[in-house]
C-alpha cells in the first residue's frame, strides 16, 4: 500500500464507487428519483482534499492534469465503442463532446451522444474543465468570497442555456466549488475529530436537504430544486462519509474499500460493460428475477463483482500499461 496516500480518502472513494455502480445497476430508481447523484461529487471533493499547492504556472499545472485525465478518457472511450460496436456519427461526436445528450435530459426528441458503455466518462472531462476555475481560485484565495460569488452567478446563468455545453463547461464552476470544499475540509483540523453526535446530526441534515431537494443528475445539469441545496447536501454527505471512513480505516472492510478507492478510476470507466456482463449472467443465463428481494440481493452481488473485477483489471493495467495513468 502506498503510504503517501490517505487511506481514509481511498475509503471515501471506495464508498463512492460502490454507490456509482449501484446507480447504474437497474435497481437505482428510488435512490436517483429521491436522492440523486450526491455520491459523484465525493470524487471532486476528494480531489480537492488531496490537492497540493504548486507554485507553477496555470498552463503547466493544467497541462499535467490534462494528460492524466485525457489519456484514460480517450482510451476507455475507444474501448467501449469497440466493445459495444457503436460507430454512428453521434457516438463518435459524443466522445469529443463528452455529454450524454445535447439538450437537457427530458427534452423531447433529444440527441443522445454517449449511448454505449461510455456515459460515466463525462466525469473525467468535467474535472478537467473545472480545473481551470479551481486553479484560479487556489491562486487567489484572498479573494475567495468574490470568486465563489462569481461561481454561483455563472452556475445559475448556465441553467438557462438551451443545450448542455461540451466537457461540462456549464458545470465547471460548480465542480470547482466542490473541489474547493475539499481544500477547506482538509484545512480544518478539528472538523473530523468532534463528538460522534455531531456527525450523526450531519447525517440527519444531509437526508433532510437531499430529500427536500429531490432527484438530481450533475452529468445532465439537473440539480433538483436548487444547485445551492444540491451543493450543501453533497458537502454534508461528504463530511459524514469522511468521518465514517476514518472510523472504519483499520477494519477489514476499510481495507477492502481502500483497494476499491485506489482503483476507482478504472472501475468507474469499466463499470457499464461489467454490469452488462453481470446482467447477462444472472438474468439472461441463470434467470434470476428482475424485481423483489431476490433481485436486490443479486444486485448487491453484481455491485461487488463489478468492483472486484474492475479492481483486478486496474491492477493489471497499472502493471502492464503504467503509461496510461501518468
């Protein structure tokens, strides 16, 4: 295990990747319609939490991040197009536009651009787009309040753009704000060492905010009732899960989640294809039901199977294709 890594952050990402897989498992209807995708910003917050300031130019820092994000993005995009045999003009354009659809999700006669196993890959280009405003904020922290106010105005205004912008540019400032939340959380040394009751109360407020805000989906610019409530709910959830991650850090479960979190990039990128295989095995070949208690038990097995197989794929790729992640 790499001791330079923060194990509890890998646990946080491990919990996040399990929830991401569940959100695509076919059993996610209640979760997504009532609580949305609060788990996706966990990865943005974790990125900010582990960010180390470098006195380098914007261009140098951005170019390094671009290489690390775009190599796996285009690699897995091509792999998924080949595996799903999706070669239409929209599928090809989707790789470069990097949005699931062109218009807001519920638009009639929408144009869908990422229809194979590559829809989750929006996450990588979204983080890259957000890195520009995030770096600006980190280099001008004395003006953080003004910059965050601009982020708020920008995000509010982008809600009225009739199309979803490429590379999640319309979400860039919101994602940057999530990353900055991670920076702030790490700077507060006392935040994760308070009474356990504090975090139980945080969990209660998290549920109240998320359930009131309703379903949301950051990838298609859906924030529920309000992007501010969405932001607040996600940060509250991150605080609770950070505390929980520290609590279970030394347990066998924590060790497994560390492995999942450490390999979360490959699991994230390969999950749709692995879920497709699991669905064919359990429901098409073994004829397990697609509803009821047995279905949810099988869903749990599928989630763990995808995470474990994805983890071993990641280990193999890191061994034989290390250039892809550098």
